[in-house]
C-alpha cells in the first residue's frame, strides 16, 4: 500500500470512527468501541483508554485478565498513563522496558509483552485532561509522528463522546436512584430486607428477560423499572399489610388494590422506564390462565414486562421470610414455578427462568442466610399470591 493509499484509508476510518462515537451513550461500550477503532486505525496490537476519576485523582481502564475483564487504576502522575495525564504531553516510547515509568505488573499478570507505547492525553473542549490513550505494540515498526498526529486527532473526536456518555450515565444514575427510593418507600413497611428484595427483583427480572431473548436494552429497562412493581402498597393500611395471619376475603380484596394504586401513581409518565414500571405495577399479579387480578387478563394480553416480573417476584417472595410465612428452599421454589407453567405463568417465561436459574441462584446466595425448608404451600401462606 502506498503512503497516499494508507492516508486515504486512515481518513475513511477516522470518518467512520467519528460517526460511531457520536451514537454510543453507554460509557463502557463506548470505551470498547474506541479501543477497537484506534487499534485498527493505527495498526497496533492493543489500545487502552484511561479515564480520569477526579474524586480519587486516579486513572481507570479495563484490562483483560484471561477471560475476565478487570478494572485497573493508575495514580495520577504515576506510570506512563499517569505521567501523560499530569504533563499533558505525548509520550512515544519505542522500548517500554527501558523506561523507568513503565509498570510491568499488567504484563506479568497477563503474560503479555509490551514493547512500544504511544500515549496521548485526552482533553475536552476546555483543554482539561479527562483521560489518556495508550496504543501498544505497533505491528509495522515503531510509532511515528504520523501516528502521534492521528492519535491526537482521534482524542479530540473521542473526548466529546466520552463526556456525553459520562453525562448520560450521571443522569441515568440520578433517575435510577429516584426510582429506587420510590420503591423503598413502598416496600420498607412490610419487609426487613427491602434492599435485598429490590435487588433480587431487579436482577432476576433482567436475567429472565435475557433468557427470554429480549434485546439487552429491554432487559436493562426492566432491571431498573421492576423494583417499582409494588409501589401501590403505599395505599394499603398497615393493619392489612402487616397482618401476620390469613387475610379475610374483604382484606384480600383491599390488598389486591395495590396493583390499581400503583398503576395510578405511575400513569401518564413521560419516562420510558416509568411507563414500563406502570405496566408492571398494574399487571404483575395477572395470571397466564386468566385467573389473576385486577383485570383477569390472559396470555399475551398481559404485558411481557409484567409476565417476567411475576415469575421473579413469586420466586423471591417464596424464598424470603415474611410476617405470614417462613422462607422456602430455592429448589422448592423453582419446582413451584415449574408447576405453574401455563397456569400462573407464561410457559416461555418459565422456560427462560429455568434457563438462567443457576445465575439466579448465585444472586440469591449473595443476600441469603440460612434457609427454612418447608414441605409445601398452603392457602394460609398466601398474602397476595406472593
């Protein structure tokens, strides 16, 4: 390839790079995309993107250790990346092991051999350092001045994308914290393990959604919307919600209204997450065979989000201690879910639950203590179908 052809090819890659970076709002995915694109544009073996964490004054990046992605941190001013961040200057090092600033530990951990390094500061439009690019081991000889210029150009294209992704992530965290606090408000009265329960519902629902084949974005939406499934409990009197024994028919009818209250609380929301949460709150006690409540919806009349959360909610409720029942062994709870396939639960959702059950079991173990095993279920244990 002639020099002109090489430059033309790099220009095309840079245009594609700019377009790809502007579309991705997930920070981790964006950093993976940037690393892959820089590797291709520069013709190097590896690229790492270090992001400056201003709270800890350290740079962080993802490092592949075997089959595991591990976050590594470099103190500001230390190592190659830390030095570039502190100085704001480019470092082009043909022999990494001859440079005292090079940290050999990652090579020892991975069995990789770093030879040449090109490190460029990542600056925002205000000229402030937000991170560092490290390109490693150029395949065709050492990094040259052309590579330095291209990586600087890439850094200017990437910086705005990274800051946008960081802003999006910050806004998302703020929204999710609000949702979580709303969920806690609804749950804290009748459960001592509120945080564990909400985390379980969230993670189980996302796992089942992925097992069902839903797109990753839908699984994520369900992960964050599902904790609001019982928000309507705020409208239920303590005398009913906290009653240790079996509810009377009248009390049970009142308890069932938490689905209606939840739907009203979340109705007309502009947020897509809250729209999903509204569907879940309204319908997570509907049953696949049409015998549930409040609307006796049947089959696919029940929103898919609610069908997923229904399984996650019942499983976690069975496995948790409540004022009206002891906790179940997870395997016993799994058997109950399987038995209700096609009756209370969507068969496809039950199959997805069983497909990811090992992962669900791992998540359950993180927040569980000793488990009380009981031989079966009785009508007296029902509060609102768990």
